[in-house]
C-alpha cells in the first residue's frame, strides 16, 4: 500500500464521520454508511457491470471501471421508508401512513431503489452525501458521487434496510480518473 492509498483510507473514515454527524430530520438518524476498501471494490464493480449489461445501461459499465480502479469507496444509504409522522405530503401521499402502506422494498421488481421514500429522509441522505464529499474535497482526494455504485451496493445487500444509496469512490493519483471519461 502506498502512502497515498493509506491517506485515502483515513479520509474515507473522516467522510463517514462527516456523513454520520450531518444534520438529520427531527434528530433521528436513518443513514447507513460503509467504507469499501480495495479488497472489495472488484465485487462492487462486477455487480455494477452485471446490472449494466442486463439492463443495457452503458454508464454502469463505465462507472464500474472507475470503481475498480479506485483506492476506496464510501457508500451512504438511507432507510427512506421510515416516516417522521409529519404528513407533509412531499412523498406524493397525503399521509405518512399511506406512504408506508405503498412502500416496497428495493429487492422487489426491476427498479433500482425502493419507495416511495420520505422526502425529508432523502434530504437527510443528500446532506450526508454532501458533507462527505466536502470532507474529501478538503483533503484533496479525487471523488465522484455515483448513483450506479449505490445501486450496486444495494443489489449486493451491503446496506441493510436502505431503500436508496449513493457511492463516492475515491482515488489519489496525478490525474482525476472520474472526469474526462468516455460517455
């Protein structure tokens, strides 16, 4: 392991801390966070490739190559089916109870995410992801938020009870591998 790869591991842990301590709706935490090291990045990339090939989604294949060539990956998910009882209607249902009754697990069907999801829980997820990315940026670690890698992690069952997830692969190199990519 190089000194840069070791530093990326430290930053990944700091990113997880940033996501955990980010503000949450009503002070309740429905966020799950895992850090994937080089030893499991190939498993995630393989799942992304399989999904991309099965569903004809080319960017999953491109993103899988980025994940496979990363030093680490922070994956952040949310249990979006957990309601707050505010009946705000942001999910598209008049009450939290109606949303809960309509909820389906992401493991069922061909959709990538479960849902419907509480809009406030999704805001919590966005804030957590943004906090983590800011931490990576502060430490000059190249990164990119990936929907595709979040889907791969959910399909692998790595984030128990989460309905939505995003991943942030990380790399320390002389050139940012996540930009100037083939479409």
